[in-house]
C-alpha cells in the first residue's frame, strides 16, 4: 500500500482498557492519522476513530513495536510523533522517536526519570536528600551497602514500576538469596511515611499540583493489602513539599513535564517537614490519579502529557485554579493470581461515607494478567470531600467493608481484605 501523507501520522503506544486517557480529545482523529500499537487487552480501550490498530505482545518491546510502525508508516506516512503515556513505555517511545526522526524527549532525558540509580545520583549531586543508593549486581554489593548504612536495605530494579521486583532485605542471610542482576540497585531503608506529588512542571516552576498521603504502601499492595491515598490540605506541609518538588524537578530537567513524585515525609512537632526523595517519573501517576484529577480538580493530566509529547504547552488550569475539594482513591488487590475469576465483589457507592465512583468487577469477570498492573485489580474506588479528614474516613470505611473474592483460572484461591 502507498503512504498517505495528507494527514500527519501520530503513533500512540497504548496499554489501558479503561479510559485513563481520552486520546480523541487530545488530537483530532479526522485531521490526523492516529494509529495505535497496543496489546490484545489494551485494544478495547482504543478510540473508534483510530486510523489503525496494530497488536504486539508487549508495548515496551522496541523491535516488535518498530516492526508495527514500519507497516503503519507504509499506509499513513512517516510518523510525526511517537507518543506513550504509560511509564514503562516512555523509554521505548523515546528510542523509536529518534529512529523515526520525531521530536520529543531524547532517551537520555527519559533515562533521568526512568533509571533510579541515575536519578538518585543526579538529585544527590544537587544537594537534595535521597537515600544512599548504589548498584546491587550481587549479594556482596548488598552486604557492602548495608555495612555502611545499616540493615534493612531495599533492593529493586533500576527501571522497574509498580513495585515489581522490590524487596526489603532484613539482614545478611536474606541478602544471600538476591542472586545476580546487573540492572538492580540497593538503597538504605527509609522509615518515614511515603507521600506522592502529582502535577505539571513548566521547566522552572510548578503549575497545577497536589500532595497526597499514601495509606499503606505500593509494596504492601503487592503482598495483598489494600492501597489508598488522600490529598493533604495542611498548608505548612504542602508549602514545604512544593519547594522540595520544585528543586527535584529543576535538578532533572528544564523542560515542561507532567510528573509523579514519591517522597518520604517526616513531620513531627512544631518543626518544619523534612523531605527525602524516593523517586520521580516524567508521567501521570497511576491508579486512580488521572480520574480524580479530571473529576475533582477539572484538569486532565493525560491531556497535558499528550500535548507536551507533541511539543505543545500543557493546558492552563481552570479559571479558578485547581479546585479546592480534596480527592482520594482506594485499590483492593486481586483476590488471587491473575488471570483471576471473580466470584464476589462489593459495590460501595451510595454509602456514607463512601466513594463517588467505583470500578468493581462483576461476578464471572476475569482479571487479565496484563501489564497495566493498577488497572486490573480487585476493585477501584474514588473519593472527594471538603477536607482530608473526611476523605480519609471514607477511604478507611470502604477498605474495611469492601470484599472481593475469586480464584485463579487454574486453581481455587479465595481472598478478601486483610
């Protein structure tokens, strides 16, 4: 087939089944040929007006995706942009954009936000607090790091996501079992509560942004415990974290970016809050963050990320700025190994206190073993309220009463909330 150059060709690497991103609102699918490279699970989330859909086993497989782009380019012309919004696809998209001569972040720029060892070293060099971090290719490196900084230590992939492969190593005996992996790092354990910061950075200052406190941790979610989050409305804490976030982003980039930053936050007594960087991504936060930002704050972070990827400025916030209502969310883990057959799931909307929206599977649904880890979970709930205390109470009440049970496709494993 001959190439059709009448419309600019935009390639999107896509993973989600749900509407995390409204692509057809971000770029005109009539004036542009917008093609999607996606998985069989993600194909259900592609807009109907897509110029074409090309399936791959994994959207972060650069060579497989490149082969699909070559086929798409034969139909629609060379792409003017290769866009990815999911964290794991950012570096592949940057590599492919260079191959096809498209504008966008270079692989080197993306690496500052994807390689956690490079990130930690860059931020530390700017004088910003970060846990002591070193390569951890083998057990000896882990023990050497602990000898300097104490046990326990955290071992994790340098370019991981969603806490996959993260381990808390309590002592030398456990360190003997970590094996050998050159793409891994070790960090000193940091006991302070973890918070996340989400928003837009214009290259010098923060645009719209919000600070949230995790209820439990992402690592605990991997172990089967619910994961919640509530936005923080305490002015002193918000101001301190805003200044810290600005310094971190300035150390890593001078270009506009949407960001999701995780920070260890200690605030005791009358002293100022103390911040230590956990990590930061140049992308929209996962879980329910895109949804609550659109619903509660009237701002689409995915739209901002998409526009930045095309070389355009992010959209301005609503005329009144980010709305002052507080948002939160809760994820209930899959009750069994995925693919998981759902046998029971509790709707929580309509309760007081409770969520304003939910994504709860139906009995008989199967949660796929897909790469969008925080999408295909036991249940997802969204909250809004006048202040942090009210939202926190609703999240905790929902976590207490919600129940999801199921079994793996190959065997029975039932479970609910712990």
